[in-house]
């Protein structure tokens, strides 16, 4: 059963999302008003999903908190009429899914199931807004200034498989702190802001094979 921790700004919105989660056949495991209320106790309980209503706080003030949390749990954001800039920012912050606030219970169940399986999920309208114009060319990323170590390449493969820091640590028999250090080193060497961007750059440079 998928456990869902809800973050929403008002009691009414938290109650609505809890009802939606139950209707989707999922398990609500707690709730909070904003990201500041999410501490190690919540994350150590290992909820499968953090379902966050994006109006839960000013984006800039929450960005660092969200990026930190995204390394320890799978984050799903609910947004309203997201434009390209908002969607790109959400994925840069480490979100696994960006979904419309008005989605149905079956849609929620399908989306969260896909996220737990290690997939990145977005609503069709969001995908269309991200599609580049045929007239535009995307510049190739610069090659890594410093080669990745053998251990970093192992961690990179696990990032591509969608593993979280604690899962990487368990696979390699290292501490979560060490896993986090390796991830940060990979991002730095590849010039990536997020785990998803690091995997994309690694694929372009042949550091990963599909």
C-alpha cells in the first residue's frame, strides 16, 4: 500500500487531499501545513510519497527545503495551470511528478503508482508546454571537467534507476550521508542542478546506457 504524507496550507485543503487519497485507495500517513513542519521524524518514517500543494508557501523560500527533502523522499507537486517556467522549476527542485490540482482519484492512484515505480510523471498539458520548437536547437552540455570515479558511476546508475539516497546507501553498504556526498559530487562534476539533469547529461555523454 502506498503511504502518502500531505502538505497543504489550510485545514480544508488537507482534508480534501486526504479524502482524495483515500478515494484513490492509498494510505494517508500524516499531514503538515508547510515544508518547514517536515522534520527528520517525518522523513525517517519513510512515507512513499510527499504530496505537496504548491501554494503551501513562496516558491523561493521553499526551494532549498524542497531540494533537500527530494533527496530523501519522492515529491509530487500539485499545481494550478502550470506554465513552462513553473514546471521546469518544479523538476529542477527535485519533484518526481507535477500534476493538476483538479485531478481525479484514478489519475492520482496511477500517477503515484508510477512515481513509486521510479518514473517521472507529468500531465499531458505540462508535457506539451515543455516541447521545444522545431526551430530551436539545444546546445550540447560541456563535457565533465573532472571524470567520475568508479563509485560515482555506480551511484549515477542508481540515480538513473530512480533510487533515493537511503536506497543507494543500502545497496552499496554505506551511510546515507556518504551517499548524499557522492550525489553532490556527481552533480558538481556534471554541472547539474538536479539528479534528473545529471542523468540527462550523463546519457548525452555516454556515461550511462539505456
